[in-house]
């Protein structure tokens, strides 16, 4: 009688793959190196651009049309080179006779387009006397409406209904009276006007009109 003999075989142990050092021909290694190099270059460019500034002039105080742009009116600040061409460079001395042609708030950069010679100004100041206490907030750079009441030709000592002669004119200077606190007095407010409203205002003042300045809220040029 024959018996079957079964032979069991032990499975072979798996062979661990050998680790090979990366080769310069491996595209993943090449891409990684390029990414690192690109990051270094971009970082250097950003740092270089941040330091690429030039000095320009900014207003040290509020300037209104006609104000002299001199050493007392400006301060030097640094700006990015790409934007510097639009502003007055501080690398050169300030030109003689330079004035503001438009309003410039304190700290605002001086744009070349807003500066020039006084002969090209389109507005001129006229002094208007204000009796009593000035309106709160009235200062250099404020905007005011000019109202006038002309003498009534039919009633002695009386005046006509007030009319707005000038709208949103800019104040270039305020000279407050030297009276006691709260006592009022007469202050002089320099108001900038073009020729036509200036002519009408001067005519009203010459004819003894009552003139009132009404502050336009939120319309000042000061920051």
C-alpha cells in the first residue's frame, strides 16, 4: 500500500529594495533645485525693490493756492522710485518763486502738476472782515459760502435780503481779532476767488454791504 507524502515549502523572504543615491539625472531633483533657486532670486528682488526709494518733498503744513513752497513749508520723505517722477524731488534745491497752484494737505506729497509760478494762479485772496466770534472750525483750507446783504435804497439803515455771492470759496488765511476771549471783535478772513466773484465781492464791500461767511461742513482741504 502506497501513501502520499506531501512536502511543504517555506515561502522565500521578500528582498528589500536597495536605496540608491539620487542622480543628477533625476528630474524630480532638478525641479526641486530650480524651485529653491527661484525662491532665492525672487526674495532678493523683493528686498532690493523695497530699498529702491528716492527723497521727495511733502507739505509740512496745509498749503493753499499762492502759498510759497519754501524750506519752511516742506519736509522730505522717501517714496518708491516708480512713483517718484510725479513729485517734486528733494535731491535738488527748491526753485525760487515756487508757489502752490492748488490746495495741499499737511503730509501730502507735492505733485509737480500742482506747483508753479504765481503768475499762473487763477484765484486771488480778498480780505473780508467778520464781526464777532468766527464760526467753529473756520481755518486755513476751509471752504465758505459768501453771503451779502446790500443797503436797501428805499429804507435808510436797512438791508436787502441776503444773497449767496460766492459758493465754496477756499480760505487761505485767518487773522483773528485780539479781543478778550469770547468778546468777538473784527477778524479778517482771506478768501480765494476767481476774477468774476472777486469783482462782485469788492463791489459789495465798496457799497457798504453786510458780508457773512458760512462754513461749508466737510469741504476743507486739511486732513
